[in-house]
C-alpha cells in the first residue's frame, strides 16, 4: 500500500528490511489470527488511522464502493482544501470536537 511504500522510501537501505518486517507484522497478525487466537500486538492509534486512510483509499482506487463506516471515517480523517470558507472550517472543527464516537453517531444518521 501507499503508506508502506512511502515509509520504506524514507529509511536508509540498511533499515528497510527491519521496517518492512515491522509493517508486515500487523498484516500477518490479523491474517493468521486463527493460528494464534491468544496472540497480541501493540497498535499505535495514530499509525492505525493512517493505515486505515490508506486502506480505504486503495479500496476506492480498485473500484470498491465504501461502506457506511468507510465513508464516515473518510469524513473524520479528511482535510479541508486550501481556501475553504471560514464558516465551513468552523463547522468542521465543531464536528471534530465531538470526538470519534459522537461524530460517528451524528454523521451516521445522514449517510447511507
């Protein structure tokens, strides 16, 4: 995915293998959970959000139609364009101030 490819391009060649193994450890943990149902992995919330943004974007690029949760996450994590009117910036900031759970509950009423 784009995040993985980009991240690898930012580290020295000597560290690329280690970084690649670390990135793949998350996929492998989820992919093979049936083999180790008691296994655990430490997730970083900010990294997780970036990976989810990339996953949803890749899904859309491949022609997938986002489910409701994907659309809401895209709204939550989206950035406003430069030049967005101040009133819209304030509205967006107000929605984000609700927090993720409240944002999801509110916005899910309006998205199919």
